[in-house]
């Protein structure tokens, strides 16, 4: 139940950060925001660093570095999608993440996989593919496809790596601060924030608090239960984002998006009864 609860709370926080992130793409180049935001994310939990026990080994260092690579690659894909589509389209894209999460978990954590998990993940990916036809027109179909795949694979694999770190007794603060700070350094070097205005820093820090809350719930859920369950609950994010976008527009959401969201919800229900 803890994985289900934390996964649901993560979905709510993820919806909030997606809506905020879409607004930020109108204020600065999307990729230039990544490093600044990762740095802000790390700062949120930095005050807790002196009060936790740190655990190190070659395996842990390797998993931290793998986490950084996944975070950088995923962020590039996600922010490119966000720059060319709506917040609901981007979150629907990442709803594919249960598929790679199930695949990775089956390889390294076979005890947490149930047959219905795989069925549910297949339903989710069907909904996503249906929803995202022509959703990111500026990227072209091929450009959209590889970014959607990268976002889903990176998100799913990162959750499984988080579980592996927890199995090695790496705590929440160490898991989050180490990988996020290193990812910030890499992204700041790759995409210097020349066009990010200083006046936007309070807004960026607010977004960092929300996204850190999301990652904290994902880490807690992944390290207390099945990463597939957590990632599939996070796949409900588009439902919340669609509701907010529709309320802002004072219009019903697109039928295609609603159908896709309902298919995603069907996959989640199968996960809950597995």
C-alpha cells in the first residue's frame, strides 16, 4: 500500500511541476532551464545532508553515475517535448514509463513483477501511442518518437535504479542530492543558462520545491515497494493535467486525449488489483 500511496502523491506533484514547467518554456529556452532547475532541486534537500548516514561502495557509485546519465538524457527529451507540445501531451508521453520499468525490474528485481503488471504496462503504452499522434508537430514524427521513447525509458529505468540504491541501504537524501547535483553540473556545462533571467529565479525555485516533492515520493515508493507500481501510478498524471488545462480554457479536453487518459487509467486499475 505504501508504494500505491506514494505513487499517487507523486502523480499529483508531477502534474503540478508539468504545468509550471510549460509556463517556464515561454520565458527562456527550454534546455537552458534544465541545469538551473536541477541545481535548485538539489538545494531543496541540501540542508538535510549533515544529518543523514552516507553509504558508499563501488556499486553505489556506479548506480549514482547511471542515475545521472538517465536524468540528463530524460530531461533533454522531456523539455524538448514540453517546448513543442502541451503539458498534458508531455506527461502522457512519460506515461509510457511503466513499460521500461517493468522490463528493467524483470531483469534485476524479478520478485516484484506480476503478470498483470506487464499487461497493464501494455495497455498504458497503447493509450500513449494513440494520444500522441501529431502532438509535437514542430519536432516531426521521428523527432517526437525518439524523444517520447527516451523520456519513457529514462523515467522508468531511473525508478528501478532508485530501488537498487535502496536495496544497498542508500537513503533518500543521498540518493536525491548526489544524482541531482551531478546532473545539474552536467546540464549547466552542456546548456549554459545565458538567457535565463535572474528575475525568474524565485519562480524556478518554487518549481524546484514541487519537483523535489515529486521525486521524494517516487524514491520513497520505489524503495518501499515495487518500482513498477510506483511508475504506473505516476502514469495517471495526464488525468490531472488535462483537468487543469480544460478548466483554464473553459472548454472540454480533446476527445483523443480523454480516450488515451481512460486507457491509461485502465492500466493503473490492473496494477492495483495485481
